[in-house]
C-alpha cells in the first residue's frame, strides 16, 4: 500500500488503485460533506468539528480486508466475516474494499453515490457515539444503530416504502443481523413518527425502550386506521 495525506486523513491504497487516488479523495470529501450536512440539520455540527478518521486503507481483495480488520480488532485470524462485509471504522482507522469489490460483495447496495454513502455510513456510527457522549452501550440493538447509520448516509432512501406494522414488530424481535434494506426502512419510518431525532436516539438507554418503540408503531397504526374512516356527518363518494 502507498499513502499520502489528504486534509487530516492519510489515504492508503492498494498498488492497483494508486492511479485513482484523486477519485478516492473525492469519495472522502463527499462522505464528509454528507455527514456534516446531516449533523448541521439536527444541531449536531459541533460534533463534527473533530474528524473521525486518522487513516483510510482501501483494499482490492476481500481476504486482505478481512485480515487487516481482524488484526485491528485483535480477533483470531481464522474468524469468519460475512461475505458482504465491506467497510469498518475502528480505532480511527477506516477500512474499505474498492468500489467495484463493494458492489460485488453487496450488489443490493448499488445506488447513486453508493461508495461515498458507504464511507458516510461508517462515520455515522462514530457520530452516533458522540451524540451519546461516548456511551456505545446506549446505541441500541443492531437494527436500530445500523438503521441510524443508513439514515444518515441516505442509503436506500429512494427505495423507501413504509413497512406494515406486523413486519416492523418481527424486525424488532430479530437478534441476528438481517437485511439492511429493512433496517433502513424501519428507522426512516420511526424517524418520521417522532418530533425529535435526538429524543429517539436516547430511547435505547431507557428501560422501557421496546415499549416506547412498539407503542409508537401502534399509535401510528391506529392513526392510519382512523384516517380510512370518514368523520362523523360526512358522506363518502
């Protein structure tokens, strides 16, 4: 790998990617801009004053990416990572596969600005932690914190369709990692039901978190049902 500093981040590229250095710098600029715009819209711009990434390493082979990530996490070298796993931000080191390998690993992620959104997603996890004053334990279940990162990055936003209440409840009960497209839809749906995103992000730390979530969904369902009926004294054509 060869590296050069860009802004305050060192970008390390596999040798086969070196001639595309400016392209990768543009991806990083775009991801940062997207994150900063989101933070500003919600009054969190002060949390993006300091960067989240000291160095960024880009790999053109999945086994090399996996090996580096396992080393960074101090996990056994024979630990199996999901085939779709293509990015991570740990200890202020951003690791990603190349754009082409990302879409090969995860073809469902093919959308406009997919690669810069992927980078933004990883930084969004770190923004989430800063919002919670460093308390990673308060990020909530996997569908919630991944849903937030997808929401920040705008991933799958153009394909958003509200989920039926029964599907949401099934998703909330899942423990294993599932379809990120469902996480994106569920979180976007919840965010549209509350007045304050900051308040929603505080819920996982509360003992009645799931009660709050299920009540919110149930109330929205009841409102939708009521909207289907005419007000008293009105006729239906």
